[in-house]
C-alpha cells in the first residue's frame, strides 16, 4: 500500500479504530502517502497525525459566501 485515504478520521478515532489505523499504517512502505480528511481536527487526531506522518502538511479550507457584496 502506498496511498491511504481516511475520511472522517476524527470520527474513526472517536469510535475506537486507532489500533486498526495504526496497523494499516504499519503495512505501508516508507514512501507512503496518508491523506486524512476531517471537518474538525481535535487534539487526538493531531497527535495521530504527528505519529503517522512526522513531516505532514495541514490544509485548512473555509467556506466562501459567494453572495457577499464587497
């Protein structure tokens, strides 16, 4: 496995899937890519991110009100 995509990663951790996610990460080679998606980024997910991806990049997206007049 070289690419792992996890949607709703915060919910998966909250539901107790941390061990299974760690097991999946352990099977991946060193050049792997892991992509986590989450509406929130709570402390537990930040900790897991640091563990699984020491050299990670965080991208935040905000909503844009297209009806807003300048």
